């Protein structure tokens, strides 16, 4: 009996899973710098206003709306080589991405305000462009490592494990980069620069390991570069309910993650007065991943990836709402906050581990339903939506700070009013709660690919692509 298409293009090994994880570990090493430390470095070390940083992020996303689809179309039109269609880009762009990350942290404190702002804008946008060049082919790689939805679910888990370890160094740096001063503490530029260089070097090594340890099993062919093809693909993606639902859910989830990591640097410095504990909320949220990762794939296959992700993140929203209610009665302290982060992490662990599988399911749906074979362009759109999440996080971080009149390191001597501190704390718990509730609604009531639909999709994919 002839093997089915899925059987012929599956069979990943442990080496594939670890190699794929190394790719996101590498990406999150450098991307974690923008999540955990970059905004506070801009406002406190370079003395750039919160408003200027927010405007920069918006400009960068406007450029990404042009740049990301173009790069996706380029990747879709390139012919495969002996080392594959997508893997090679990990090797080509590993060093440029790392160098651009270091460039963002060069010492320009002595420059004039206009020149300093121009340098910050240029280096941040350059980093985003180079990160796109490596992240889009890396994201598309899962489509050609295996065609099995169950194996892709496993890859999603390993990718998320890689991102967990990749995000840790930047969080550690955000906690240890302070030095004692007569007025309390402030960020040390020397510590930041050394940490950034170490993280950049580690990212290059991880990208090269990902290139070496993965294998492209699914044959892919370049799409013809027809005039207007990009807009045709985007129109299909916009009318694809699964793809848009998971893209929006991923955007909001990433916004909540990045908001927490960035805003906590301010919260722990000024509200809890414990800047050395800045990394603990994110660590506590990631700790459940170490347990959930062993059964997330099995639960997703049994009950449906959509279902476990949706109800898990609903649980996370509830814990943040509990913190808000307790604060209304005057109950708020650093240890209660950390316990709530740990408990909410149990809920977010499922979507954190399986979100990439939801995205690949949606791309499979587009291929079967609309005949869309433009994986890189699809992933470019998805990647852009996640970048929008970064901008949403910056806006949600900046607006509360602007409301309380945050002016960088000046607060170390001038302090904040009690009302401003309460506002800072309320924002830290209510914003994640609202974002998580929106993600729950999108996954449970808008994203249509239930377990039954996924099973039907696999059968149809196997038939269309030549299986028996």
C-alpha cells in the first residue's frame, strides 16, 4: 500500500525539535532586549521622552507594514538550494541581526538631542528590518520540517521552550544592571553594554545550531512573482477567519507579555522599590511552562488546541482581576503580585506553548480552502501582526507613564505621589487582564478550528497534496 503524503513528509527526530527550538532561542535572545530593557534604557539612560519612544515604535510599524510583505514575497519566490529553502537564511543573517542589536545600545549620551533621537530611530528600525529577514524564513521553516499537525504541535512546544530560555538573559540583565547611588539606584551603562554583547554572541551560536540541526522534509517550490501577487495574498489572508483570529490573538497575547516585562521595570523600581526583583514576575509566569510542556501537546491533541489555549488564558485573566479587586481594599504587595503571576502563568502556558501550532493550522486551512501556497508571505503577515503587539505594548506602557508625568531618572529624586503610584499598580494588573479576556474571546468564539475541524483538515490536506 502506498504511503500517504503526510507519512512521507513526516518523521521528525529529537534533533529536529531541539534545532527548531534553538532558532527561537536565538531570536528571543536579541528580541528579549527590546521587551525587557530597551524602553527603560531609552528613557532613563539616554533621557529620551516616553512620547518620543512611543512615536518611534509607531513609525517602525508603519515601515514594517511595507517591509514585511515584501520580504515574504522575496522568500516565496526564491528557489530552494541544497541546504533548503528557509534554513539558509538563519546562517546568512545571524551575524547582522546580532550586530544590529548591539548597535541599539551604543553610547550616544553626549550627542545633541536631535542627533541622538535620529540615531535611536535609525538603529531601532534597522534592527527590526534585519530581524524580519531571519524571523520570516524561520517561522516558515515549520511548514517544511513536517506536514503532520501532531508533529507541528510538538515543534510549537519546542519553539516556545526555546523562546523561554532565550528571553531569560535579557530579563536577568534588566534586574542586575543597576548600581547604588546617593538617591537610590540607577541603570549602569557599562553593565548593559557588556550584557548586550554577550547576549548577541549567544544568539549567533544558537542560530547556527538551528541551521545545522534541522531538516526540510516537505518539498516546496517558488511561487511566480506575478504583478500584484502580494496584494492578492493579503486579500485572501484578510478574509480567512482562522488566520485573522489567530493573528489578532497572537498580537494581543504578545502585547500582554511585552507590557508586563517592560512595565515591571518601572513598577518594581518605583512602586515596590525593589528593582533587583524585576525579572521575577516573568520568571514566575514562565515556571509553569516547565511542567505544562510535558503534556501540552497531548492535551491539545485530545481536547483541541483551541480549547486548552482559550480556557487557559481565561484563567490567567481571572488572577489579574483578583489582584485589582484586592487593591481596591488596600491589599497589594510584591509577594502577592508574584504569586498571582505564578498562578496566571499556569493559564498562559498553554497558549505560549501552542500558539505557533494554531498559526500553522490556519496556514494549512488557507492552503486547503483557498489554494494559498505562499507560506512565507503568510508568515510575514502573521509576524507583522505580532510586531503590532509590540507597538500596542509600548503604547499601553507609555500612556500610563505619561499620565503620571514620568520623566525618566528624575523620579529617583523627585518621587511619585501616592495617587500616581496607585494608578501605576492598577495599570499593571488591569491591562493584562483586559488583553487576556480579548484573547479568550478571539480563540473561543472567532477562531473556528476546533479539534474536529483540524482532523477533517488533515484528511483533506492529505487528499489534495497527493496522499492516499
